[in-house]
């Protein structure tokens, strides 16, 4: 539809005019204001109607696109890795036809789990893990869909080490000890876990010395502690996150929770003053690290 235009107002009165001319100009200007109000309301109504016909309300996510009939607002994941929303009812066209609109998002902003309130990973063995739910995410400018049960490729695991979980552009999941450099170019860091020197205790029975993934240390971008660095932490009773290990003497280097490091016991071994405060060892230092 054509949106009606608003008429140009007559000249406004100026202080430089003579009194007679000022009065005449002002009368003409003021007399035009009711028309302005009426035309503005008409134009706004026309714009609202135009938008109502152009906007599409989300209806339902239909998964991977396949030949069929889609309703207006249905969203599908196409083979090009992008999500498309149907702009019409009874849509039988294939994206990227004009009946579809690609949905764009800022780089690396999409990370959506089919089960939003649960961690994305599950332990399948002492040193193996997989996705616990379906995940839709963006990697290197394209959308990737991970099915529930997608295995994580593991390196040779070392007890007491934290591992990052990376997603490669082709959807391969890889664990790696580096949290800064992806094992595959353009990969995205999306989670992690701690490979512990032993298993968790069952009730009051005590733990064991079998190196394995601590299943309570799994975290992802939407399920993690609120601190900047979640390494060396575990979820306790589904209520709060805690460091696994006691504070060591060099938390700036090792992190506040690290395996096989000298514990800052307050007797002979004291924590080193952090870099931001001059970094030195001081037996008079009493530091509390808040996680």
C-alpha cells in the first residue's frame, strides 16, 4: 500500500517581521496545525498497517528443511547452515526462495540448547563424553546443528588437567588443553571439563584413584559459574559452584584451583601477591580469593 504524505507547513512567523505581517503569518501557521495532526495520524495508521502486513511472527522451529508445506513463521535450518523463516502460509518453496527470509545474528552469538537449563555434555566413560542434548550454534559465520549424542574427540588426557571443548566449523567437537587456540582453525570455544586424578566418592564410601572426567565439572556457555574462569571448578549438589582444589601459592599463574600445586596453608607457604599489586611473596599477606 502507498503511505500518504504529510503536507508542508506554511512559513512560521519570524521576529524580524512587522507586527502586522507577524500576526498574519502566525494566524496562517496556527490554522494549518489541525491539518498536520490529522495527516500525521493517517500516515502513522498507514505505516502500522504496512508493517503488520510485512512482519512475520515466529510460529515454530521445524528442524532441518525438507520438501513440504510450511506455515508463515515456521523456521527451518537449511543446508547452507542458515536459519530461514517462512514469509507465507502454504509455503512449498525451497530456501532461499523469496518466500523465505534468512535470519542473521552477530558473530558467535548463537548457542541454543534443546534443553536450556541443563549442561550440554554427559560423561560416557572415564575419558569419553558426548552431547546430552541437541545444540544449535554459530561457528565462523555459519550455523551448526549438533545432535544429542554427538561424541567429543578426546586427546591423550592428563590427570588433573582442565580441557576446553571446541566446535570446529564442520561440527566436529574436540577437547583440548588450550583455552585460547582452537585445535581446528576457526573453531569456537563452547565448554569444558576437568579430568580428575580420581573418581568422586559415592555417599561416604570415599573416592578412588582412577583418573576420569569429573562429570560435575562440565560447563557450557549457558551453564557455568559466573566467574571469568571456570577451570578447576565443580557443581556441588546442583546448587553452587566451588573450586575443586584448595588455593595454591601462585593463583595468578595456576588459577585459584589447580591440581598438584603447593597449597597456601598460611603457616610456611603463602600466596604470592597478585601481579596487579606488584607480585611478590609476603609472609604477612592474608588474601582471600573470591570465586
